[in-house]
């Protein structure tokens, strides 16, 4: 980019969280509460499983 072209803009790392939050809000905005709870439960359980397996792997490497 030579500075005169205004058709494209570079995104910073601070643009990602608001864009991601907005995308999730639009994607799940019209779902019923129980569907939102199921999706949140699945994502949360995957997060907990990943954290547990990471801690187990980290602990086994130390010994």
C-alpha cells in the first residue's frame, strides 16, 4: 500500500475481540435459552477437558 489507496484498511489485534463478539451475538441471538445453554455447556466442557489434559501433560513432562 502506498498510502494513497483508501480501499483497504489494516486491522489491528484489538479489532478481533469486538468482531468475534458481534459475530457470536448475531449467530446465537435468535436461539432459545435452552439452545444457548446447550451450546455454552458444550463449549465449556471442551474448554475444561482441554485444560485438564494440558495440565496432565505438563505435569507428566516435569517428572
